C-alpha cells in the first residue's frame, strides 16, 4: 500500500481533470493511491498503462459508461488496481 495521500481525479464529469482515459498521463497512474472517477460517456480503453494502486470507479449506471477495446496493462507495480461499477 502506498504512503501517498489518497488522490482523486475525474474523467468526463463536472470539473474533470481529464477529458478521456487516454489523457491520463503515466505519472498520474503510477504515483500510487489514486482513484479515477469515470463519468458517463464513451471512452477508448487504456493501452500499455502502468498502474500502481489505482481504482477506476464508474459514476453512473453501467450502461452509461462505455469503454471501447481492451484495457492493456504494461506493468502493475507491486500494488493492486481495481475496477468498480
């Protein structure tokens, strides 16, 4: 578990930090203890992502959030990452 404080970012919602999943930079995903709130919309899947202790949480009904393609994780750095809807 990371010793960093919990960091929360949003994609596609009000006051979003990133317009889509592909806009999230590697440093953000690899810093540890990160939650990404994914708001309703259609997104391309991340490819070659480097994740460290990341949680992706859907912020709407599962039918409102569409991720096209397969997530591919290049490296999962000594922590767990989870996907929630």
